[in-house]
């Protein structure tokens, strides 16, 4: 999707929900799609004590709070917080010692939510303006991410999924109610910006939704239809999506020490990755360790003003847990802190994996001279290796 298409969708969605905020109308207005319309999202007990203008203003398609299992003192992030109802319900559960952040791109929604928070004296609730693709939230700072019928509105869901993984603390969890579909959305609907606003056009296949969360580094991903049964193909429906970020107490990521070098070489060789130049190449490695054992590695080779991402490998029993994604994120953050603005890599098997993480394919011969001079480009990586690059 082009930047222009993304901007058009953002604008259409923002104007649509600004109208809801100004009118105080819920999702169940005549102009909205039935997929996001439900008057029975929450129990009476859960809503007790909140005013009708707050409880009656719901734009969701489910109740993610039950699955989130929030605890006193936790920090919660609500993606697309709208009028603030889910944030206020979360605030009750995390208590005065907890914290609730709501992120929304619509100024009118933020104004409505902030006014309600002040009136209801929810001091632990804060609302921030921003896009789900670029969350104004610190990395590793949130215990739970919730969302209610909003991620389907985002044009680039892979960016949203990566942002969720970034802001979650190790061991943190995801509980999202959203609209998905079994199959592909018809092109005429998918390409209609107005239809995006109605919780329809942006729905993706539930398997792609789960795969996107896994590729962002999350684990234990589950997508369950709200009705309990799988609807017919090509029919949008409400689902509860849960996942978690692997806990660091299982594998700790840190810069490699000198004594880690033999284990790094052994892991790279086991994954058929080159080690011949490690004695002379200027490579900054990060390792993931479990009980002192190296179970994952990734490195950045210095190449003038550029960087070469290389040696990404994970022990077989640790694959599929998001460890490689965490290691790559550490390498990218270290490279950016060192002033590197462009990373390059060669791969023979993992092009799709890195494309999902923001890398784009380019002609191998088009890489800068400093990158071309590295041993990997000069011959260690076969001619079949695909060149990818990413701006930091």
C-alpha cells in the first residue's frame, strides 16, 4: 500500500470517528457496518458506577478486558482508545498504583476521553495522540496491550504488530477484540477508504493476523471467533485475539563477551552461516543466553557509515518464540545509536522474514562500496543471496 493510500485511509477513518465523537453516537448508528455493532459487550456489573454518556459510547466489537486478566499495579495500553471506556474499566482493575495509557489519532476522541477522565477522577489514565503504526510509548514499558475493533482500521498491520511487540514488557500479553475474515476481502471493498471506516475493508484473514503477530516476535497466538463457531468464508466477524511476549527470565539478551565467541561460532556453523572472517571482521554481536548457554545470536558488521546485519541464528528448540526478532531489534537499536543510518544484509532463505520487519529488496550490485568490500559480499555468501536494506 502506498503512502498516499495510507494517508487517505487515515484521513477517512479520522473524519468518520471525529463525527462520532462530536455527535456522541455509538458504533450502532445506521451508517455503520453491522460487524462492529454490539450492545452487549460488557456485563452490568462491569459498567456499574460509570455514567451513561461513557458506557453508552462504545465503538467496539467485543470485550478484551476479560481475556487481559489485568492485575493491580500493572501498566496497560489501549490501542485506539476512542471515548475512553475500556481505559476506565482497565483503571478500575489496575487500581491507583497502576497506569493506563490510551492512544488515538482523532483529536475529537481524545478531547472527549480526557474530559471524562478528569470528571471521573481517573488520575492514573493518560491519553496520547498518535498512530498505531508509530506508538508514542516507550519500549518494554507495558504489561498488557488491549484494543477493541481498531487494529482492523490500520492500513499497515505489520507495523502495528511490531509496535505492540516493542512496547510490551518481556512476559507481557495481548488481548484484542477485532474484526477478521476467513479468506480475502473483495478488492472493491478493500480499496474503498470509506469502507475502512466501517470496520470492514481493513479486516484481514484470521490466519494472516496470527502470522503477523508471530512474525513480530509474539508467541502463544490464538484467534477465537466471538460466537464460538467459524463463520462462512469471506464474511467479516468479531474475534478475540490473544498472545504474549516471551519472558526474559527464559533467555536473556545482552552484548556478547569474549568468552561467548566459541559458542557463537558453533551456533553459526550449525546454521550454515559463515565464520571464516570473524577473527578479522569488526562485528558487534548480541547473544541470547539461557542458563549461561548461547541459544541465539545476531551481529552488525561495521562498514564505514553503513552497517551489515549478519549472523542471525537461533538454536532449533528456540525457534518460533520471537527470539530472532528481539535480537535483530537489539542490533538495529545499537546501530542507530552508533550513527548508522542504513543497514544491509544478504540472505538465501529468509527474505520474507526480513521484509516483514521493514527491509526492502535491492540489487546486490547497488550496495555501497563499503558494504561490497565485506567478506560476505565478496564471496562468503553465495551469488544466490538476496540483498535487503533498511533505513534506521
